[in-house]
C-alpha cells in the first residue's frame, strides 16, 4: 500500500470475499510510519483488522519489492499471492489458483487478468498468459507476470531470494525468470482471475521516470539477466545472446514519453 488510500477498502473487500475458506491477509503500508498517507491508510483498514487480517507499517518508504518481501516474511501460509492497493481479486482467485498449483504440483501459478480504468470501466481485451517453460519464454515472449498474477510456494519464494529489492520495475518478471532458472515448475491459467486498474500514464509514483532512473533500472536488470544466463547450459546461453534486445533502444523508447502498462517505483 502506498498513497491511494481511497482505493484500499475495495481492494481489501475483494480479498475478504474470497471463496477459499482459509486466507490470511497481510497489509504492508509503505507510506512511511507517521506520514499523512500512512495515517489515512491505517484509518481505512482499521475496521477490518483481526486474527486473519494483519497490518504492518514500514518505518520509511522502501519500495514495492522490499514491501512485498516483508509481507512474505510476515505470512504464515504455505502459499502466497500478491495484490496492489488499487486492484481487485475476483472472488474465486485464490481457490482457483491454489487448486491449479496442487493439481499440477507447481512451484508457481500465473493467472490471466482483466483491466479496468479509474472509473470502473472494463478495458478490453483480457491479458491472457502464455505457457512459460523456460527463461526465454519470459525474457523474449509476451507474458505479463504482474505480481498479483503470481501465486508461489512461500518456501520456494524465499529460497530464490524473493523480489530483487534494487528493482521497482520488472521486478515481477525477473522473479519468474529467476524461478525458471532454478528449475521451477510454472503453470499458466488462461482465465482472468483479477482486475488490474489502469491509470493514465506511468504509475506508482504518478510521475515519469527520468532518463537516469531508466538507465539505473535497466543496468540492474542486465546484471541479473547476465547472472541468470551464466546458470544456463552453454547452448541455451548462445541462443539467448542471439536474440537479446538492445537495452539502450528500450531505454530511449521509455525516456521519450512512451507509456508502459507496468507501474513505477514510489521510492
């Protein structure tokens, strides 16, 4: 949770309404303890707190990756999934995705999703997740593994290091890539299981990235991808090198005002 306290009640109610009978909800507030946004956020969630709905405020704003990792640390369940403060789960999201994991003995399940705008209007088409069987499918295919699409075994999440806390963009994609490198069994669900709120322009911070911020993010991604490639068999490494896109070209597109569906850091 960061800012946007007016969206939180709807997001939280969508979790409480889950058909799965055992859902533990961890609310992690990244506004910074004592800030106006933190106080407003706590006021919104206070009526819902109890044994299965717990709240924790970060002392200072640490960003989306560290905040999600903190939520996983606090969780007691065997499986974890994520939700940003302005998105909505469909009521069968947890039940369907958990059953998918159990039926197919998965480490990670990735679901499809719908989109809606700030007025609540649906924005077609749905984002349908393709099958993911290797790192190339993630890095050079067309998946959209936003954090709320992911359900992951908690022990496996912690074993591979969780979200890269140096990243506030593409951190979810890099988590899935790293999981595949570590031999994860990943399954994709073609049915949309949550509703992703699309805001105008770049998000989470509601500001565009500066060129140096884009360069910093892609430098971290390049470093992590290089480490992941080193863990692949030689033949697979060569195949990746043949099709690796130019990071510089991507950075130019982003810094020239292009919009991306992914949200932005609030650091």
